[in-house]
C-alpha cells in the first residue's frame, strides 16, 4: 500500500472555485464541504484531499498560491460584559482568509 495522506484545508468560499479548478488540472481530486468559521461566523469551504505523500508539498503550494489572507473591516457585535449602557461598536481591521491546513496519515483507504 502506498503512503497516503489526507489534506484537510479550510479556506474562504471565494478561493474555492479557482483552487478546485487548478487542482483538477493537476490531477488532484477533492471533496468540498461547506463549513462556517467561528470568529466571523461566515461561510468557508473545507476541502478533503487524498493524495500520495510525495504530492503533499504540491497540494500545499497550490493552496498557498491561491488562498491569500485579506484585510477586512468588521464591527464588533457584542459588548464586553458590564458595558451594556456605554458600549459603542467601532470598526476593527482584521486579517481573514488564507488557509488552515491539516495533513493526516491515512491508515486505510477503501473505495466502494
């Protein structure tokens, strides 16, 4: 059995279509799952990519090249406790996007 890996990449929705197309062009297959981020509670895409161990770096390169962080202005939604009367939300500049990637060993892969 080959040395298989599972790459789990959480990316922004807006990066998914282009990345999936480029991956398909290079022969990588992925399963796309809709997910929701915790900080901004916005839609993300989680990709499950099975590949051989010697292909992991190429998959990571494609993710790096296509999933860049972006600056975004957001307004804080909930006041700190004890400040309900005097709380005024103000815009914050935050970095969003990029990718969070996990590379896992695959013990067994069965296609039925």
